C-alpha cells in the first residue's frame, strides 16, 4: 500500500509592529515537522505600540487588518491568525468575531485571533478557571477578563504588571517571565494565561509549566496551536507545553 504524504501546514500570522514575532518560526522549528510560517507585520498608528485602549482599538481597526490580509493572501498559507490579543479583545466578543470574518473574506482562508485561541485552547484542555499574568495596565486587563467571561472561563486571579508598551514586554527574559508566573498563580486556577503576543515564551514553554506545576498558555503558543488546527493539523508536538501535546 502506498502511504499518502502528510501535508505540511503553512501558517500565516498578522502581527502588529515588532516585539516577539520571532516566536513563530521558533515554534515551527521546535515542532520539527516541516511547518512553514509567514509573518506579515500590520501597521501601527504613528508607530505607537502602547497598551492603551484607544491605541489598541486603532491597532485592530479593520483597514489595518485588511491591508495586512491582502499581503498574506498572496503568500502560500493555509490558515491565518490575527496575532494580537489586546487588539482583538478590546473590541469585545462580537467585534473580535467581525475582525476574524473580515480576514477570512479578504484571504479566502480559515482565520481566528489570539483572543479566541485562548478560549479554544482552554476548552480543548477542559479548563474553566484560570489565573492571568497580564503585562497590561488594569484597564486593558479588565477587557481580557471580560472576553474570557464571554467564553465561559472564570478568572480567579488577575495579575497586572502595568507594562506600557509591547516593546517593553518584548525584552523580558525567561527569569522575569517565570517570576510573573510564580507571583500570579492561584490554587484554584487550572492553568495560567500570559496574554501578550509581545511577550516571548516559545523557548521556555516546558520550563514555564515546571515552574507552575500546571498548564501555562501563552499568546504565541495558543496562536500557533490554533493556526495548526485551522490548517487541519492535529498532531501532537513535544517540547511546546501541554497544549501542543494534545490532539484536541
């Protein structure tokens, strides 16, 4: 019998500005299955990457997303993720859904966003109660909590680190991220969520779960996982945290 060759997933990410976008090719390399990654950088208003609601609403505005989607449409990809948690959850559940629909229409490809990926990942692991370690200020963090609530996920603790810009979040190292997890864990939480796509995590996913003693879901990890699922890949991958070991 001739075995069919497994199609290698080709993943597309719309990423605002520059901070931790190198996580995506690193995740693909660590997965080790010929996964390809295309990252298109969406524009920022006057170059600003601040974690402020009015800035995030502008960052996630449909004209910016569609401009990037049109670039990605011409790339060899099978699925698209709007890789900005705050630039999606600030729009609320319905607004975030409209973003995804617009990207799908512009590219003709299955799409999602990091905010929805967090909800889907938690559901895939049977997780209903979480602690959050947010780089954002309190006002922005509250939008994420509301989004999770709309997805029927309870936040038992919200850790707020009040980092003003994505650039500042992007330079945090492993020890600092581990300390965030230690500080923000909660005994009732089934997992810890790190929602900022500007925060590096790809190199440390298993170690972060060792520190927590429970699943740790990070923004770039759940984005990568959701892109794989949209591309039809349900294989298990080691070394990338509990989520990627699941076939859900």
